[in-house]
């Protein structure tokens, strides 16, 4: 039986890895400071634990939505400590494989400004000549990737993944996709969109994220790997898809004073498509989420 450690197991991504790996019969250790039954700070776990695991899915981090990323950047600096403790522990205990979740926020913001329509491929991050990522969250993930590279150089197997805009039916309302679903499910009128709605993202369903990562581990695909559908979708377009599926016609209200993040963040997913084809379209994901919210 495969022994697996999932950090951040109570979070959105962690819960989905837990469900899939449980169905596969893995022996899972769950670590999360928000675990309702056994809250555990990952940093404390890494300082004290000496167990060997076959697979580590490292998701523990403070993320929050755009409001927290822009409004409370120092709150995300804890991620640096979490990752440092994890890699120190991994170098002691030598797990069979570490999956490190970085982020599309690690990519240079200069490539994501208004007027830019660059689909970023994995080579756009050069750890020997880093460019400015997206605020402290991006810097934390970029630093984690640097630690992962050093660990790999010391013969620890680490796979780095850069998810773009992951979404699903049970995601917290801190994020735009579930917020749009909630507005449509409750027939909100006006329907609010932060910013002018032209900011563009690349949406990929959580089931595709989990399946792609597990396929990459099975096939030992070297990272980093973008996790994205490769489909540019503006917030205005997302709102229209959600509203049309919910079959109502609200007034659209753009909240221009709200935080909006970078303008254009879309994956070049050529590397992903070399071993995995995302299965759940955005339209299907919207249908599933609206059914779950009904």
C-alpha cells in the first residue's frame, strides 16, 4: 500500500487529492491547521516527524483570494516558512517523491500586463534570472521552486506544478468562479464583476488538476508543468457563460475599485498535453457547479 502525506489536506485542492487517493487504497496521513478533528500546523509536523513516505503532496499554504493577496501581503509570508520546513524535513526523511504546488502567480507580471496576450510556457521562469512575480504569494512560490531545484540537485525527486485558475463545485467564495456561481444560483441582480471584466484567466477543473498530477507522477514526467486548459476567458465572458446557464438576465455591475490582479494569465499547456488531455470543459464545470448550488 502506498503511503501518502497530504499537507493542506482540508483545503480545496487537498480534499480532492484525498478523495482520489483514498479510492486508490493509499494509506494517507493528513496535515492541516484547519482540520476540524486534528488541527496541525505543518511547520510543527515537519520539525518533529521522521517518517518515510512514498509520496508527498505538499499543498499547505496561506492563499486566500485576490483581496487577501493584494490587501494583506505579509499574511502570505508564512508560506516561505512552511516550504522551508517541508524541504528540510524531506531532505532528512527522503520520501519517494514530492509533489510541490507552485502557482501561475510565480510568472513575471510584465508578461501579464494590459495589451499582453502571452500564453506563458514553463521556460518563462528562469531561476538563474528571476523576474518580478505576483506580489508576496508569487515570491513565496518562486522561492519554493528554488528550494525544489536544490532538493532535486541533491537527488530528492521533486515534481513542480504551476496551476492556473483551478475551480470546482466546493470551492470557497473567496475565489471568483464560486462567487459567480453563487450570484447566479441566487439570481443576484445586479451581477457584480470586479474590475472592468476584461481581465482574462485560464480555468481548469479540480478533477483535471488531480488526474493530471497523478498521471505525471505515474509517468515520472519532469517538472515544472503548467496545469491549465489553455483557453483564454475574460471575467465578462465567464459571467455570460454562468448567467446563460442559469437562464436569467441580470444587470451587470462592474466594481472598478475592487482588486483585479494581473490582466492576462493563460497557460501554454503544450507540455501537459503531451501526457494528459483535460476532460472537463468550462461549460461542463459551470453546469456541475450550478447543480451543486441548487
